[in-house]
C-alpha cells in the first residue's frame, strides 16, 4: 500500500515533507495535511480495507489493550477547555474535590486489575501539577506499579524536572493530548496554547517516558482540522505509542454542549486514518463509547482501534459497564492484549 510515511517503517524516521506549508510556531510536519485529507476522502471500503490490512500487519487484529481510568483530582480546573466538565468556569455539576488519598487510589487500581485491566491511568484536573502536588502523585505511581500494572498519568503541563520525577517513580506513560489541529485550538481553549502542549510532550519524550497523545473529534472542527490533528500526531518523532481518539462527550453547561453529533461514519474514518498514519501505535477508542452501538465499535476495531478504557466511568462521565464490554468482546471474538504482547509487537515493529 502506498501510504504517507511508509518510509518510516523501513527507515525508522519520518521524512519531512518540505512541500507542505508550515504553521508558525509548530514544527515542520512529516505528514502533509493534504495527504491526510486525501486518505479521509477515499471511498469508505478502500479506506477500511487499507487500514485493516496495515493493522493486521503489525498487530493481532483480535487483541485489544485494556486500561482503566481514575480521576484522582476532580473539578475546579483553572483552564477553559470548552469541552470539559472540570473547568471551574462552567456550571456542569462537577464539584471541585481534593486529591484522593493513596488508599482509595490503590483500592481502585486493585479492583481494575482484578477485572482484567493491565494499565491504570490517573487523571488530575490541573493546568499542571504544582511542586507540592507532585509528591503524593509519585507515591500513587509507585504503589500502582508495585501491583504489577502499567502506570499512566495525565496531570496537565509539566515543569522542568517533573517528567523525570514521574519516570523515576515508575511511570510508564504520560497522557497529554493535542486535542485538535493547531489552527482550531484557539476556538476551543484560550488559557494555554498549542506550543505549551508541544513543550510538555517534548519534555515527556526526552525523559524516555512513553507518550500517550491524541485528541477529540466532534468539537465542530472541519474534516481538514481532523486531518490536521492526525498530521500533527503522526509528525511527532517518534509517533506517540498510544493515540486516544475521543468522541466529544457533550456536557451540559460547557460551551460545546449544543453541538451536533459527529457523523458515525466520519468517526470510523478518523480511526482508520489514524491507523494508516501511525501504523505501529496503539489507537485507543476513548471517550464516547457509551453512546456508540456495538456495530459502530466493531467497525472502529476493524478500522484499527486496538485499545479501550474499561470500567464504568471515564473521569467524570459514564463508560459502558464491564459486563457490557465483556459481552461485546465475546460477540466480536476479541480478547484482552497481554502487556508483554503489546511491548513485544512494538519492539518487533521498530526493527522492521
Ligand atoms: N488536565 C489535564 C489535561 O488537560 O491534559 C488532564 C485531564 S484532561 C480531562 C484529559 C483529556 O480528556 C483532554 O485532553 C481531552 O482530550 C479529554 N476530554 C476531556 N473532556 C472530554 C469530553 N467532554 N469529551 C471527550 N474528551 C474529553
Ligand atoms: C483521553 O484521551 N481520554 C481520557 C483520558 N485520556 C484521560 C479522558 C476522557 C474524559 C471524558 C470526559 C470525562 O469523563 O470527564
Ligand atoms: Fe482542566 Fe484538563 Fe479539563 Fe482543560 S481538559 S479544563 S486542563 S481538566
């Protein structure tokens, strides 16, 4: 298959596409937005066939990585992200709470492990952690890691040295999303910018932590902006190990609550294009599954999604309950991906 960045598979590094106009303040992209838009425009069957074929080349098509999320610090956030229930600026019914005690976090992680999750992701509604905030989070990371689970945190923007502290405590992944294309970011968020996000992603990568970075669709963005988001993600060098694709959960009280729902087929296209542009990354079918019928999720798995959040809550909104997901896996013949399996596949892909 003739795909943008196919050379990445053989050479191990992206080739900058100099014909593509660069956006001020944003690194030159290896993926041209126009190339990604061309993938979006393919006939649906061709797009899905290409995406699924590439998916099978790199992954067991029936294995899905399973992570559980916990909000360790909910609400009261200083930022104004227009989709978020946790911004202090919107009346969403989500109250501001303090950091959860270690015992509660550990109990949650143990329960997630018992239900079959291999990774535990801890999220905090912060612009970024203050110095005093980080110590208790480091304790949580150490304790969850000691249970034998992979660890992930999403704490907002990091200051110098904080990524190293997290790594040294045993953190495996840091989640920090670019959320949308650079030109649309200011329509959704005004309290921080795209460069701030890229700066934190650079710090995370430089420490050797694995990067979990994706975005949200259904924010009222154009298809071109969806292509722009994927071009940005695929141009991170190396591409993120994990790419969450969130479908906007429309939260009453937020500025984006009244937007129309994204066309389901367009969502499947987004997953397929993410798979094509990031062949060896885990593509996570993230927020929005609660509203997706089984057949739509099945199409997403066929298009190349191979990880989910598992457990009846995301951060503040519902997720399908675990019984429902077990039935879905049984219906589709899917099985949870073992941690070592994911790592080995990634390692194998790196030497292809
Ligand atoms: N405060 C940190 C930050 O902004 O990076 C970490 C938590 S924040 C809630 C993590 C991510 O959740 C956001 O970047 C966004 O992609 C996703 N998210 C938040 N609210 C959402 C919503 N209503 N629908 C879909 N995704 C959402
Ligand atoms: C990500 O990309 N999606 C997750 C996780 N990373 C932190 C969060 C989804 C949040 C959905 C809205 C809520 O539950 O508040
Ligand atoms: Fe705060 Fe993160 Fe929500 Fe933005 S997405 S308001 S930074 S919790």
